[in-house]
């Protein structure tokens, strides 16, 4: 079996590492009025009757796909998407970002292509890139790394944390456009190493090569979600489905469970990865499997909310909240169930 851990990413060790860091930094929260606990998608700092939301993320090993393809003009979109989509999850509207580009050796042409993607991502999410840092770090980094830190704002009385999620609430999933910017280490291990595919090989039924599909930029959900937040709906929770797959829902509320039984058919790239000896359990706890963002709504508002969302994107009722504390049950595209 090909696993995420085998491909070089040990999620359990990563969680332990984060916990160690967080335990050392938690005492600093007393210096300001912090509104969210560590572990949510974005942090909130109270500022009068509003809160500033902050999030930070990078592009990850998708950079290696960009290098294989010799195409760097879309990973900036990924950088923006990973940050702004997280900021949305507390009900905040993203407004600005600073980027960090660490390079082994400056390359003006590659930097120009990266900036092109950052500018496009900013246009799609309507944010300002107000500054950043470029650092030359020979012997510290190979090639380069790209990350960003963003801010947003939200009225105090409109913050969404997930604490009010309750049994029988409905899960609405917004479709992803593919693999996004998570699980690329496992995808490369399964397809390029185990499966002996090349990035130029076509994916049956998709019209794309493996390289083009893996490099497809992460969907930005700012437009549908910000417009949804302006309506009179009661939104119980918002989740960005990133690394860890649907286990991201646990970040909203650990006192409930989730049953996901109506997912749309995932894109062919996921099926191809699964065929290369990756279990369904691994697939659904690493990848987004065709759903990039989840809204949790009251049952009586779900259909109206989906109708509104579908003017901006493709959304579906994918499941419900249940009373099985901390458990997530998922019906796979094979018709079997897994639990995470």
C-alpha cells in the first residue's frame, strides 16, 4: 500500500510537532484579546466591535510539480487560495496579504511568473498584496519556497466558529476543481514512482495530462462565501477541506459527528491515484475528493442556500450532522463506507 507517511509526510508526527509548538506559544495569548482557540482555520483578535482574522499557509510540494512542468505562473494562485479560504472559515472577509519567497538563488524570470500568479489570486479574491519578503537562503532551501500570511475582518456578532453546530444540521459541499494544494507528496509517490507515469501522460476521461491536472490551481471560494455571508442565512460552520481531507470538519466542533453520504463523483485524478495501491481510507483522509469547501446549515435553510450558492459555483447537499461525537462516516465513490 502507498501511504502519505511512506511518501514523506507523517500526519501524526506533524500533529505532535504542532502541539509542541502551540504549547510553548499559548501563554502569549494573554497579551491580547484572542477569540478563537488554536486549531481553527484562522485566528481572531478582537479590535473594538470587529475582529481581525489571520491565517498563514504555503504551496507545499506542488512547487515540485511546477518545476517538472517548468511552469510557475499558477502556484501564486495556490498560495492566495490556501490563505484566503482558511480566513473565510470564521466568517471573515479577506482583505490583504503579505507573501514570503525564500530562494536558493534569485531567478528574476521564475520570480516574475510567481508574481503573476499572486496577482491573479489577488484579483480572484479581491485582496491587496501589501508587502512581503524575498530571502536568499543557499544551503537552507532547495530551489524556493512560497508562503503567505493574510488578514480579514468580521463583525464580532457575525463570527462563525462551529460551536453552535447541532444534530441534523446539513452539510453543503462546494466542488473543488481537483487535487488543489494538498496531498501532492502522496500523489507523486503513487503516480510517478509507484505507477511509473510521467507528467506528460494523459488521464483517461479528463482531457488533461497528469502534470497539468496536478498543477491546476486551487479553487478560491471568496466570491460565493462572502456573498453568502451577506445574506440572512444562519450559517453554523465553514470548513476548508485541505490536507487531512474531511477530518478538517473536526476542527469546527468535536462534540458532534458527521455522516457524509452524498458526495459527487470525484475527478479522474483521484481515481487514478487510488488505482495505484492507495486505500480508500487514505484517499478520504488526505485529499478533498472533489469537495473543497463545506458549509453547515440549518436543515430548513439548506435547499435555499444551495440554490443561492449555485449562482456562483457547484454545490450539493452531501450529508448531515449526527450525535456520534468526533466520528466522521463517509460513503466512498465505490459505495463502501469508511470512518475517520
